[in-house]
C-alpha cells in the first residue's frame, strides 16, 4: 500500500514539474525598442523643405507606456547639431515627451503629438523662444524583448533581493 501511495505522490510531483517547466518557456515581454523621429522647420517657420531632424532611440516599457533614451539632431542645411536626452510616454497613437539638448540645456516638450508624421504639433520651448516650435512626429517600433521566464529577466537586470517591479511574471506575495 505504501509503494502505491509513494508511486502516486512521485507521479503527481512529476506532472507538476512538467507543468512548471512548460510554463517557464512562455515568453514574457519587458521592453520594446522604439525610434521616434521629430522634424521641425530649419531657418524658418511653416516651411518643411529644410528641416531639423531629431532622431531618438528609446526603450519603451510596454507595461505603462513610459520611455527614455537619447538622440541626435541634424539639419538639412546645417548638418549635425547636437545630442539630446528624452523621456516621455506613449499614449496610443500619440506621444508626450520632454527633450533636453546635452551641450546647452535647451529643452522642449510636446503633448499629444500624433505619430502620423504629418500633423503639426506646437512644442513648448524652455526658455521661451521668439519663434513657434512646429514639430511633425513619427515612430517605428522594434520587436518586444522576450525573456524565457521571470528569473532570467531578474538575472539580466543584475539580480537583487527586491522583487522585480514589472507588469509580468509572478505577483509579489
């Protein structure tokens, strides 16, 4: 009788192990690369022939839509200008963000900018400038980053005693 109970217990544990192994292979998504391109008229307002092109390579958190990254600015007439740092939020088919030029601290923000590449959104420069800051914004998304399981994600983030704060994986207990 004890052998039958022991065999049943071993079989039950084996089936749990198989189920746990199978679920461990399910992809979990943590981050997604995104490139944001914002163009603005260069050396004039309202013309789109010569433009400054801001290209930002950001990492999007698909759990809450937040992103951050860096980019560069280059002009049609004036060539490369500067690098910038950006933080923001993806709101469906639009973005809101704040960008800061690295060399002089000039910054601007956009709110509710459609990602269609054709709608003009007015930015808010800081400090205030005497001209209107017109921007057309578009974005391309890269593939979601897949981790085999929550442990792999934690390990690749450097590990730690604190539970990973993420919209995926096991709940904190």
